[in-house]
C-alpha cells in the first residue's frame, strides 16, 4: 500500500528536509516516528526537498508500506491509513515543530514528487516601513531599507514564463535550470509585510530566495528591472543578486492532476528528469 502524507513544519531547527547522518532533518524525524509506530525502515518521498531553515504548510510525501508495516497498521486500535496521522502525532509530542495533518491511501499512480504539476511558495519581508513583530521573526526576513513594492512586483512579473534560471540557481552538475514560472508577484499585507507568491512547475536549488533577492535589489533602487532580466539571460550567478535568508520562505501548496492522470504525469516527469539528469 502507498500512503499519501500531508505535512507542515517549522524549519528553524531542521537542517533541511533530506536525511543526513548526525543532523536533525524533517525526513529523519518523521521516518523515526513512523518506525516507532509501524516498524521497519520507512523511506519517505517528498514533493519538494526544502533547504535548511525553510518552512512548509502544504508539503506532501508518500510512503510505501511493507507487508510487515501494513500488518502492524491493521493491528492498531484504529486500523486504517487515515488513523496513522493521529498515531504519529502521539509520537511526535504535544508541541512538535513538524506535524502530519493527514494520511490516506494514495490514488493509483500517485507519486508525491513526480506526479506534481506545480509547487507554490510564499516569502515574507519586513522592511523599514513595517513594525517589527517578534512573534513572526521565525518566518519573516528583515530588510533594513524602504522597499518599493510596486517596483518589486514589476520585477517579479518579468520572470514569468519559460526561462533558463541558471543565474538564480545554485549549480548542480548535470541538473537542468530550465523552469516555467507560472506566477510571481508582490504585495503588502494588512500589517505592511511584503509578501511574495511564487508558483512554478518545479524549482532548482535556492531559486526562490535568489529571485526574491533580485526583487529586493530592485525595491531598494540598486538594480532596474532590465538589470535582473539581463542577469537572467546571461545565465551566470553574480554578486549583484543576494540570496535571501531561508527563514522567510514557506512551501504552501503542491498541485496534482486528476487521479486518472497521476501515473501519466509521473511517467512524463521521470522521462524528462532522466534526460536532464535532474
């Protein structure tokens, strides 16, 4: 049986999603909790592997149960896939920094990573026009400048579409940096916080935080919109653009096609990734 898990976490105390020896990670913490409940050696597959310090409110993962794990699940007081979320909550504790909101048997063909058609992130910035809120410090980056949100929004919109984002990605050997940015824009919320919503088919390493850094440079007046477009088209990382802190970034949602299209989408994505070695 394959399970779908819907997750949320505060990334502050984690060294990212991926399991790393001797380090506390989201994957390692969840897999240890699952092992306590079901035994075995659980292996989670996630929609988006977030970096150290990045948060998630709408992360998705899947887990393939062995026969032994399935037998233990069925022997529980509430022997259904949906009940696993509550059992994991009991293991994780009263106020954990990672939570499993929902567990359910996955639809046929579902793959948390390869079936996804888009991911959406949010980035939050407090500038000099915003009153500092200590209760939000864990998910908001501070920029000590007066930022022009209209200019930042114009810069963000210039990135939309299919582009090679090599200048805004951390280099990985053999990995493609071509992405389709479906949406990107800035606004101020009711508290004056600058909020970006960024949606793409996929993101390469540090891409969102680099794009945010480019928009901040425009908002500060250090760069023009034409400059960030030039940097994108030149395809080379530059000190003109700063990668902003992880604390302001949250993965908020992952989009999937209808159930009858999940397997085809996963096959399509796997084929493309194998060609690109990504």
